[in-house]
């Protein structure tokens, strides 16, 4: 087991649509363990594979950040099946450290995917869990939360990050 490096805004993997997993090998379980530990160490409530530089459709979520092991969710090849309602809350991302903004998300979602053995699973979530499902699936589609902000806020964050990059502070 090893902690992986989380790539940041500007990394090409974050703009890449991740590819479906077809072979559910033991390597995948090892990778998933690394992702979970990396998420907990950050700490964060979710992590997508492209955040550690791998463009494979795999994500982990735990809105309790390891407090309750039963809440750990691992999904390969997730697909958003249904959504309902709205919520507006401040959202951030381990790949965009130090920046946050209010993002509109559905209040409830239903997601289908596969577990680490390849078995089909369906899950539902409300509140923070619904937000995490949306945020991580966005990652796997190559989209960051910054792209869902209003244009002014989005440009402000991008300007600040460009300055941080110039200053070698990113
Ligand atoms: Ni994120």
C-alpha cells in the first residue's frame, strides 16, 4: 500500500475523460487501497483515479473520511442514472487546494456502476453524498467543479491559480 501524489489543476489527466475498466484484476484492488489511503491522508471525502494521474474510470468516496468504515464506497465505471431536486453548497477539490465556490448540484442521485470484483451495484445518495457522486463522476468525465461556477468566480479562481503557478506556489 502506498500513498499516491494528487495532481493539481493544470494536469492533463484532470481534463481527460477516463476509460472504462474491463478487466477486474487483483492490481485494481491494490490501486483502490492506495486511492482510499490517499483520500484519507489528504484528508478528503472523495477521489477519482485521474486525480492520481491514472485515466481509468474508478472512484472512491467516504463522506465520514474513515470515521465509519461502512460508509466507504468504491465504484468502477459509474453512470448517473437519475437525479432530483437541487442543493447549493460550497464545494472544493483536493486537486484545487485552497479554492472553493458554491456549486449547484442535485439533492438526490442514483448511480450505477461496478464493485471492485466487477459486480454491478446501484447506489443512492442525498446531501453531501449526492454532491460527492456528482463531483467524482465529473472528474472521470474530465471536468472540475471550477467549470460549474459562475463565470466571474471561475475566472477569479483561474487567475489566482495562474499567479500561484507563476510564483512556483502550486
Ligand atoms: Ni475533486
